[in-house]
C-alpha cells in the first residue's frame, strides 16, 4: 500500500472518530437541555395531610391549597416543597393509619387537617381526639413540626356534640405545645360564593383565602425548623 493510501485511510479514521465524539457530545447536550432547569433548590419539605379539604375535591391540583401555599412560599423566598397528601372521605382513623407512609416522605413539617368527616359521621369526639393526639405524638417523636388545622362542626348536630368537637383542636394543641390554626375554613365556611354547590368544599377562590389563613402559621413552623437546625449546628 502506498504512503498516499495509508495517509488517506488514516485521515478517514480520524474523521470518523471526530464525528463520533461530536455526535456523543451533542447527544449529551440534548439530554441535559431536556432536563428541567426551573426546579427550585428546596431547603425543606412540608406534607399537607388531610381529607378532601386538603386534596382539593373537584378543583384542579394547582388550585388546591397545598399548591397555592407552595407558590406563595417560593414567591416570598421560603424554599419549601409542599406535598398534597389529602384523601377525600378520610377520617382521623384513616389519617392515623397512613402516618408511617407520611414519615417515608421525610417531612420537616406536617400540616394536619383531619376530623371533619368524623364530625359529619357523628363519630365520638373522644375517638377523634385520641386519633389526632396519636398522630401528633408520632410526628413529634420523629422531630416533625406539626401545624394543626382547627375545625368546627355544623350546628345541626347538636350543641353538646359541636361544643365537644370544637374543643378537640385547642385541647390537643395545648397539650403538645404545637402551632394551631384556630379555624382552617375561616372566612370561607358558609360563604356561597367561595364554596362549591355542596356548601362544604371550597372552590378556587375559597382556596385562595384558605391559603392566606394557613400561611402565617406555616411561617411560624418554618422559623421553628430553622431554629432547630441552628441549634444542631451549634
């Protein structure tokens, strides 16, 4: 084989190698560019544990309060992810049965909204209180900050029942020294324009108000999380 042929073949080999390297480099760039570049650098995780009021029954996910809360937090510079762990129809017993799964999400904070379905079904308030107490104990044992959403019950269930039900939340919050939202549906309950046709579940506008109600209590929880981290560092 002549020197010219050898040089020609060598050039073709080098050209092929160059094209392979160039192709692989472009492929990697395409893969990297396809990855989302707008995922926030979260500093913590909040799990919203609850029933249909948390799940956002009949509204799109982005209109339910957990999504609105995360959007507001990020907009204010609080880099916390908010996971919607609401299940429609769930009672406090159901929430208690899910608490181990909730812990697998490794939350820094749990917003606990439960008990409304207990009340609507006429479940003994003492059982509801016991379940909520157990949930909080488990979360605290795992160093999770708890924000408890207080609930009220419709008056047609009788004064004795509604009074006993309303006392559940401040009593449990006081016992455990946790953050209490006095009434989760403050400003929304009983307002037709802010609720769906059933008069119970907030619509998109109602959830905007719920988010504003919940927000300052969540900020208190975030401050507690940050204080705990500072203590660990010290």
